[in-house]
C-alpha cells in the first residue's frame, strides 16, 4: 500500500545517462553520471531530509531489467516533489565535486 506522507526518490531521477522519457526528472545540468544509493542518502541528508526507508534492490518500473534503488523522504508542508528533487540534486552535485 502506498504511503502518502513520503516522497519516493529513485536513483534514476538524477542519472545523466538517462533521457527524461527513461526516468530522469532533473535537468542535465543538475544530474550526475550513475549515482549510487549511498550518494543519494548523503545528498538527502545534506539537503535537510532524513531518509525514512532505503531500498537498494528495487527495480525502477521504466527500467525493470536493471537494479536501481530508492529512498523515501517525508513530505514538506506546502512543498513540492520537484523542489525536493532539485535540493537533493544540488547536494548531489556538491558531493560529486568534493570527490574530484
């Protein structure tokens, strides 16, 4: 059963290798190549969200042949999912820039 108090944030939303029709939700300028679930968790925490549930064995519906993963973050009052995705994407870019 769906939990409507949380947003599900898939790795595919931030993957620069994917087109929008394959699942990417943020712009190419805010996306990274092949994000990992650990990076996504760290980026969510850096953006101010605490992942409630982590599933690293799930398959994104549009790419059922590849193992992916997702996290769940609590919805904000008056916020939108796209705003949450953009904050996490910016944090993910910060993490990637530190690794270089």
